[in-house]
């Protein structure tokens, strides 16, 4: 399905790139499943995801809401570590906040945005990993 969608010239280059990336994830998961019995559920879930061809206004609003929630968590972690013991975590939160703002702006203005940009912006630095 991903490869078929990647060949749809009406979707544009960002969508083609997203579908090719997803096809690669699916191929990797298939190979891993053939070679190993213990494949992380997160890898399988990521491989099974097929980006929608188009976003409805409701889907766009839901994505914006989720991105803003991620930014709230980024900001909270940033405040908790501001001037603190982990400047890398603080910087990660700053970068993530900028990513969220950029993606939300694209979604609000109906500009092209890739799923990889959206998923990158959804990521929240893990303060417990440091």
C-alpha cells in the first residue's frame, strides 16, 4: 500500500517521501520478523502505520491539539531543568518547542507538511533518560 501511494503523483513529493519511508519500515519489520522471534511491538506498530492521503479539518485540528499538548510537556520539562544540571535536556526541549511551532503553523496555514515532521514534533524529550 505504501509503495502504491508513493507512486501517486497527485500527492506531491512530501507524501511520496513519507510513503517510501513507511515502506522501508515495513520491509525492515518483515525482515526482522523472519529473522527474530522477538521484534518490539513499537517497530511493528510503526511499520503498520499508513499515513492518510489527505487530512480532514477535524484530523488537522486533532493533530494541532496533540502537538500543543506535546509542547506543554516540552515546556514543563524545560522549566524544571532551566539552568539546572542538564543543559542538553534543556536544549532538546527548546528545539522540540520550535519544531512544534513550525509544524502547527504549517497545519494551520494548510501548507505541506510531512508525517516525519509531525512525528518528530510529537516527540517529547525523556527527562528520566538522563
